[in-house]
């Protein structure tokens, strides 16, 4: 893999891997460290990638394994506890949050429609509801993936401020 190919892979999947680990760890610093480790492992093991899954899935699997290694090293769970149970508990927590989010769906859409100027509302919808990558969103607007990422994060902050006033 050339450095250019690695850079493209990194740019394309960094955010997905980072947010995946952030959802598991709930800690930005841990997520940053594990994401970095993930890409280092991936570059070393790229020859073993068979292509029978999407590259994003393969990277997230590496990230999950790195997270489990982190948990073991830092004794963040009982050694008798199954790691799959840890992930299931965390997944259930995320599902509970999703259920709460569904209750807020009408409020969020109301804010997106009335309070967020474009392109913030649409970029947020494309990312969250349509699950488009930043690269795809940037392409739709004729902009870069970095523009899409920054616009999405600004939209999230604006939405959070508006929600704090309504909830």
C-alpha cells in the first residue's frame, strides 16, 4: 500500500472508526488513541485483508479488538466477564438512548426545519438519517469531505443549543 492509498483510507474511514470507538468507550482520548492504533495495525495487516467484507467493517473489527486489548490491559472489566457481554451491555445502552432519541425526533426535525439555516439542516439529515459519508455529502455539494465534516459538526452544535432551550 502506498502512502497515498493509506492517506485516502485514513481520510475516508477515520471518522467512522473514531465514532465507533467513542460509542464504546465514551472517552474522546481513548477513542483517539485506539483509532490511531487501529490504522497502524491496518497498515501492517493490509495484505491479510481478503475483501470479503467492506474495508470499514474490517477496520472497525480491528478497532474493537484494540479496544478489548485496552480494557484487558487497564483491567476495566472483570477477567471472568465475557467481552461480548461488555459490548452487549454497551449496545443496550446505545439502544436505550436511541429510544429516547425517537421521542425527541419531532422536536429535532422541527428545529432542523425552522431554526437551522442551510446547509446545516440538510447536511445533518444526510449524515444521520441517510447515513451518507462525509465524502458523499461533500460530493453532493461540490465541496470537500472536510467541509462536510465541519458543517455536520457545526449543525450538531447548533442543534444541541436549540435542544437545550426546548427540553
